[in-house]
C-alpha cells in the first residue's frame, strides 16, 4: 500500500458520504481501506483523529483552490474570483464539501486559521488600503462567506443546482465587502 494515511482518509470520506459520520468506525475503516487497525491508531490516534485529519485535509484542499485568486487585480475582481473558485471547488469535491459542513466540530481551529492565513492577509491589506470595507478577521468566514456557505449547504442537500446560484452568491459576497 502506497500511503496508508491517504487510504484511511479516502475510506473515511467514502464512508461519511454513504452513511454519515456514524458509518465511520475503526472496523469499517480497516475493511474499506485495507489498513490495519493498529496502523490507523498509529497514524491518527483514534476515530476522532481520523475526522480531524480529514477535516484539515479537506479544508486545505478548499483553500488551495481559492489561493490562486489572491493577486494584485482590483479587489472586486479578486473577491468575485475567490468566491467563484470556492463554489467550483464544491462542485468538483461534493463529498469533501459535505464533510466540512457535516463535521465542523472536528475542525482544529489553529490548523484552520493557519491554512486560511493567506486569505486573511490579502483581505487585511485590502481593508487597510481602503479597497474593501473594514471587518474584523472573525467576520470573513461567517459574515463575508456566509452567503456562499448557506447556498452550498442547501445545494448539497439537493435543493437546487449550485451553478444556478453562482452569480447571485458572488454578487452577495461582494456586496458585503465593497467599500
């Protein structure tokens, strides 16, 4: 087996996607991944450790998809691009997105903040220059990205196709941060 850690995380994601968080047991992980339970405990420490690692891995993937938008273009273009990239990531990674919205209590707050730091830094510099409305750091996720998060939650539940909401969400996020 090439990477037991990746095999376990892939198995956990598949189990969550098919049966929810309760479907992820050490036995189910060993059966699905082919990794021994000793190896699972060695790499993750516990079932909760698997969830924490899957959360960080999934969140890192989402942020990595957004980071290329962070450049020197006008703020309106960057914010719209950033939100669009996040929505595109959700469409391309529905299982990971669903997990992030299903299991927020498994997040390592410090790891999440470290991963999000480039986004915070970009927003901070643009707020400082007056290109964006001044908001506290804590507001970027729940207030600024709130329209995207709620739309994604509902789309993942099958309420509507995310693509239909894309332009509305992008406009809503921009309206929160425009100066």
